[in-house]
C-alpha cells in the first residue's frame, strides 16, 4: 500500500487474528496502513529493514504485536525515532504477562507505548495511533471526537 | 507557562522526584511544558478540568504518573482525545505492579500509552512525547535523531 | 425504581451476568435497588452524575463491578461520601488480578471496599451492603442473622 | 472505652504501628472506638469473644488488620453480622500479597471489605468505617463531606 | 466410623471430587478415617467442634482442603495440637495461589503442613498422614516402604 | 548427637541463621536432634546418605530448609518414608516464591510438608515435628498443650 | 540406541506428548538420541544412574523436561558435568511458573540451561543441544546455519 | 583478547558488578574471553556486529546479561548459531521477573539458555559455558570434574 501512515507488524501468522481489531479501526478511520508479518528473532534483518525504511515511506506511527518474550516492538524502536506502540499477546501459559513485561519494561532511552494484553490492546493501539496522527490533522481530529462521543453513548 | 505543548501531571507531591527525569528531557529538547500535581481520586474536578482544557491551551501530549491503583492517566484519557502517556510508579509494597496493571490494562476505546515502572519510564515518557511531536516538526525530528545517535555512543 | 437504597453499577453489558448474584440477594432481602451499566472510561460524565446524585435519591451504599483496569468504583468513590463496594471481574487474560489491584490498592483518602474476584464477590457485595444498611434497620438485622444461621446449616 | 462504635483488632503487637493511621482518623472524627491485639490463630477463643460481643457493646463496624495468612477479619466475620473491614499488612517476604489474598478472596456468604495493603489501607479503613456510620448520622455526614473537600484542596 | 485415625475435612461439597484421591489412598492402606464437609467461615462452631473433639475420638492427623481464602486448616490448627495437613484447591480465577498463600503462610506458632495445589496435593496429604502414623506403627511402615518401591517401578 | 529424633538439614551455611528458630524450639522441648549443612545440588551423595541412614539412627522427622530452586526437602523425601518438613527461604530476588514453589508443588507420591517462608516457617517446622512426635509420646503431648496455652496468653 | 549424543529424560509418561517437538528436531538433524521416562522423586536411583552413565555412553548433552516442583534437570545436573537443558512444563494450575522457578533458579555451582515453558521450550531444547554439538562438528554447523536461514524465510 | 572462546556482553555499565562472578570463574579456568558493554536497544548495530563476528573470532559460547525488558541475549541469538546463555538481572522494581520472562520465554526457533537471576546466574553462566567447551576438550573436562568434586566438599 502506497504512502501508508501506520505500519502494523505482527510476530507470527498465528497472531493475525488478534490484531484484526487494529486493522478494522484503521479502516474505519480511512488511515492508509500496511500490514507485515515478521519475527524479530527469526528474521532480524527484515525487522530492521521495516523499521528503518518506514519513515521514508511516509509511516508516522508503528504498531507491533507479539507474544512470549515479545521483543518485536523494542527491536523496531531501536531502529527508528517514530513512536512505536506495542500490543502484548497472550501466546503462552503465562497469560501474556511475559509479553507485557518484555514490552513495557523498556530501559531508559527507547520507549514502547504499551497497550493492554490481547484484543482490547489491539483496538486501543489503532486508536492511539489515530490520536497521534490527529495532532496535526484537523479532519481526523473531528472524526476522533465524534468516535469518542459515540463510545459514551453505546 | 504559555502555550505548553506537553502537560505533565503527577498524582501526589511525593511522586515529584520520580518524574524529574521527564522534566529534564523536555527541557533539554526545549519543549514548552506545564507541570501539575493532581490526584484523580482526591480532586476529580481539577483532573477533569486539566484534561478538558489541555487541547485549547495548545497541549498536544499529556503525561500522567501515579502509583498504587493509578487511575490518573485513564481518567484523563476519558476526558480528552489527546494521546495520554502513563508512567506507573512504585509507591506501595507491590513494587509498582498494581500501578502498571491499573494503567496498561485499559479497556477497549480509551488507550493509555504505558511506560516502564519508575524512573526509566519517566524518562521514556518524555522521549515518546517528543517522538509524537516530531511527526509534524522537522527541526525537532533532527534533534531527536541526534539524541538517538548519542544514546548509541554512550 | 423509586428511592433505591443500593445502586449497582457495572462497567459494561458483558459484566451483567456475573453481577446477577448481587441482584438476587438484594431481591431476596427486599432491598430497593437500581441497576446501571456505565463505563468510567467511555462515559465519565454519566459515571459522575450517578455518583453525585445517588445520595439525594436515597441511595445509602453503591456497588460497582468492573474488569481489567477497573477504575469504576474508585472514580465513583471520588465523587461521593457514600460507602463504595468494588467487585473485581475476571475480564482479561490476567485472571482478574489487574482488576483486583486497580480496586483494592486505592490511595489514602478514598477507600473502595473490595470483594473477591467474580461471582463470589458479586454475592458478597450484596451481603456487605445489607450488613451496612442493617446497622440502622432492626428488621433487616433480624433477617440478616437468620440468613447467617441458614448459611451454617447448608 | 464505653460504648465504642468501632472495634479495631490487630493480629500482633508488631502490627500496632501500621494501624496508627486508623486510630488517628477515628480520633479526628471523635468516633468512640476500642483497640485490641488478638491473633486469630494463637487465641481463637478471644477472637470469637470479641466478634460475638461487639454488637451488644454498641460496636457498629469492625476493622481487623493482619499479615501473612491473615485470617483475622475472616474469622471475625464468621462470628458476626456487623460489617468487617480488613487491612492486609506487609509482614512477610511476599509484600503483603499473601495477606491480601487471605482477606479479599473470601468465599460467598461471608464478606470482608478489603482495603489497600499497609498504611494507606489503615487510613482508608477508618474512613470507610466513618462513611458507614455516617449513613445514619447527619452530623458525622457533614464532617465527612468537609473532610472530602479538604482532601481535594491539599 | 469408629475410632478414625485420620479426619478429612473439606470446605464445601464442590471440593468433594478433588479430595477423592485422599480417601482412595487412606482406603488402600486400610486407615480408619472420617470425612466431613464443613466451612470455616459459614460454620465456625462445627469447625471448632470437629477440631476440639478429634483427639479424644482417636484421630491422630487432620487433613483439611479448601479453596479461595482457605482458612479451614489454619482455623482447625488453632484449636488442636494434632498435626494439620492443608490441601489448597484451585477454586477461583487465581489458580489456587490465593488458597496456597492462605494456608502456607501461617504465622509463627500454628503450623499447617501444606501440600501442592489440587489433586496431587490431595493424594500427598494421605501419604504424609500415613508417614506420620507409621512412625509408631511398624506394620504400616512396612506397607509404606512397599508402596514407595512400587512408585519407583511404575 | 546420639539417637536424634529430628534431623535438621540446611542447604548452605548462609541459611544457618534463619533456621536458628527451629533449633531453639527443639531445645526448649528437649527433643534430641542433629543439624547438618548439605546442598542437594553440590553434594547429592551426602544428601542421599543423610536421608537413607536417618531412620536407623532413630530419626522420626526430617526438617529441610533451602532457598532458590530449593530441591533439598524433595530430594530427601525421595529417599525416605519418614515425614519431611520443608522450610522455603528468601534467598534470591524472588522473595522466596521460587523456593516455595520448588517445595510445595511436589508431584503425587512424594509429599513435602511445606511451612511459611523464612523465620516463621523455621519455628513452625519445629512445632510440627513436635506435634508429630507427640502422637506417640504422652509427656511431649502435655508440654505441647501447655505451649499452645501460653501462645494464646502472649 | 547405541552411542546416543543427546539423552532426553521426561518426568512422567504424561509429559511425553509435550516433548515430541524435541524428538522431531533431533531426528530432522539425525542426532543419535535416547529417550527415557524417569521421575526424580519417585525413582531417584534410576535418575542418578542415567545421569552418571550418560557421558561414558557417548552422551554430550542432556535434556530434561518436568512439571510442578520440577527437580529433574537439577538432580541430573548434580550428578554430571555435561550441559543440562531444562524444559519447564505446564502441569499444574500454576501455568508452569512452579516448574520454571524450580529449574531456572538453580543455586551457584550447578547450572540448568532453562528453556521457555512447554512446546516452544521443547523445540528450543533440541536446537540448543544441536548448537552445542555443532561447536565441534562442522557438518552439523552447516545444517544448523541452513536451518536458521529457513526459519527466517518462513 | 585474541581468539576469545567466550564472549561476555552486558547491557549497561551498571550491570558490570553483577557479572564479575562470570569473569572470575572464566579466569579460574583460564578460558580466553572478551567482555563488552552493549545495549541491544541503544546500540542495535554494535549488538549485531558482536553477534555476527563472534564465531569467526573463535568464540564458541556467548553469555549476555541484562535487566528490565532484557532483549540482549535474544537479539544476539537472532544473529548467530552459537549457543547463547542469558543472565537475567534484577534492575527494576520487578525483582528481575521482567528480565527473566524476557529471556526465558523465547519463541520456538531461537533458544536462550537462561540462568538464575543475578549473581548466582552470573556464576552459573560461566560454568555452563565451560561445560559446553569441555565437550570437545578433555583437559578442561578434567578440571571441571575436579571443580565439581570441590563444590561438594565445601
């Protein structure tokens, strides 16, 4: 997809379903986006290439979802100055706590904006990305405010 | 401070010291910012007023730090469409795990961009805020890239 | 329901089933009560209005049940001096521990009377509410004592 | 103390210091109260006697604080229909999590209104007790509302 | 059952199935035993009576199984000098960790010999009880040694 | 010590201090006992020899204390049919939770009677050992009952 | 199997299925291996014999998988200087955390190379064993590098 | 150091002290080694270069120690087929649990041989590295066996 504003990366094919909420909301808001499957551990070069090339392709925010020792968003964040949003997934017997700790506890210097574990986090990642884009996009801001009002009415 | 770009809110005076890393980095990058002490539970009206008035005052990102059942960033996020960054603090015997869970596990619809617990998170909150502002500020982007290069050399 | 003594609030429709034990016990004891669905994050104004108007409507105790980063009882407690009982729900992969910590670890000044996670907690919330009302209601006290004796015989 | 409205029980002498916040607030509000040191495990008969005799002595709310496998509030609650407030203490290497789980996870039928671990919980126990007493005491209600307003101003 | 050597108490009917491994092993070793269902919280007087009368009825070891805030073995231990074995059950969303902490973290003076959570613990409780009885029963000792050898061969 | 009734084994010299409460209580009750320092991992042969020879030397109960991945009581239990009491120690950053899980979660067939973590557990191990010995020792039983009465008076 | 390079031991028959990923990868790489079922607790002598005889039979790496208080790899490691790889299994209500802590928290002197919990760990144990063997086996090294490249392409 | 057999990498200068036990043991066994300070997040290129060049420089085993969201060993493992040993450090309020989960829970395909948290793990990492090297080095094997015997005598 040309000129995607949001890059969504998931660590493995099996994570695809959980992240569908992210894509749905990005589509609802008509945000150009790109979806990639890439493991930080099995394919570090592709991970790096995705992270390094994103800004020049027009990407403004990166969302990365992964389970277990979920290094994906941290590794991406080490290669870019774009904001990176992490979605921890429940992909082991540890209920996603392993993934949460691997994302949220980033050391000083390289932040990952961590969301809640699983589907709620996947949706919130898209909303946060839109909140970030809306800072410099008044039309998007309006749609976001309308969305927030609708949330309250539901 | 007039026209502050980043609003920093802490839940109590005792959290002031932990958040000093946030302020230091915002100053280093010359980001106009405002600092407030406000408890979501003891002063819900002031919390709401801060959240609701922020955008009109020019604020683009809100950082909120709190300990224990740390509702502050979530309550702020319920009142604004600006991106809200949460810094969980280690302020009880539970090592900040209570605060982490209270921030990161936000339900679908109202994201909080959660950082690591304590001082590392306080610094990363400022960096993430700058990454967000730099999306539409090329000068800031340059300084951010230089900062990242220096990180690597240290 | 007119002149309700107990206000029961749940964070979302999906929590409705878990809280049925609360309603059942309130009905058994013939306590006038009111049930509301209201998210602290998606609808902060309704949450505040419910909390602020409760006392004048005759409410004496508020029960609030929620999952994940369960701010609902804490936010309600920030707006009222009525006793607030919190029921943490198991609504994420973290088994209700996120909800428990978000409720029980309230900072000094704004207590939430926290019950056990899920269905047992939902029933106990009603019993605690009745214990509180029974302090100044001798008839209710008698029924409560009978209920306690029956518990032992079961 | 004659005609005490609130009975405060701690599991051992070493818990005395933590509970001082409870006593301070009860004194501030001029609530007649009684303080006892009694271990549920080492002195089950005294525990039972305290619980059973409380109501006839005029007690309306019981506060119990204990650490480790903290059965004290649960054991008291098994012997009375008065509301029982539990304060989990950090008295082992497990940071009070053992005490929290031993209090909050009460089975259906016998609630314990659990507060946060340690000093914040000790203070909140007194505030909750006063909120409960204030339901049928208009003067106390007024003082409670003033206290809440002052909390917000601090 | 007359002159039972081991008293087995479970906190509720729903725990009956989990404890079947205890009974099976006691039967296999032909240990006279008695089974009771009794909640420490809903029926404190029966709990006390069981604990206090056990020794005079010939009981030498007590096994108590319970879930959630599992006070049963601790409360029994407060009323007897017989060895008390606790079996924590997985009866809430917290995977039996609440029950484990409520049993094992007994304060100084009143021990509970805690087993593993659930079915393995239920079987081990019977084996430990037999190990204790076998100290002064040479025939039982022989059967126990044979049982241990068979374990190894399986 | 000739004909020791209780064998106390600690995993390393550094655990010596924590276990002093065990020795003190055994001395108070005049129970002949033997103290050994032996690591299950660094000295498996000595561990086995201690476990295998204990019964013939007159030992009736074994107490084993260890920290971290605390296999000591489990390894001893694999070599004897005597009751084995485990005391988990807080010897790593994990607050003794590693040691607790390594002891209490023994699989079916080989029980370890697990006490609370650290000093309280060390004392309780001695008391449980005495409770076990007192089953077939009327004089010891009397002293145990007196000890229990004194506990209540303190 | 004659001259096996890798010895795979599982604690019980029920763990057989989880470890199938280990065997599959060893077969894929044509590594001669031996599979044994042996409980450290129920059969300590066989465990010791397996550990002690392994080196002379040509074994270079030992893989041990177990659940609950999973002493198997630690006990094996106490009897050999071969590298021992541990696979914690999710075999209780504690999600494998008990097994993880029992393996990874080995005290100084006797390491266990701990893998992730369950199936991912079972596969990784085989890969690590092959990485170790490949240090002094250039043909194996080549196949390992090819395997790594294929991982990235999948 | 020329032709180093073991590469030791720590994530930051502050981790230097904890890893001193690793260096001490490598020196004691006269293993040529190299020590580097390199953050996976702040300096991903240097991390990659260290991992990719290690084998050609004669390195046979890599040890990596880090705290918080400790990606270092996993990132290194993604770039090499050498065995990678991870030492989780206690560098945040979460007691090293964040670091442990970030290391041990590696997904299928890229193992990290995880040691215990902190100093014990630092020592064990060196011992495991030596066990691995000793597979194809008979002299080292002899010294390792002597070391193990001495461990038992201490």
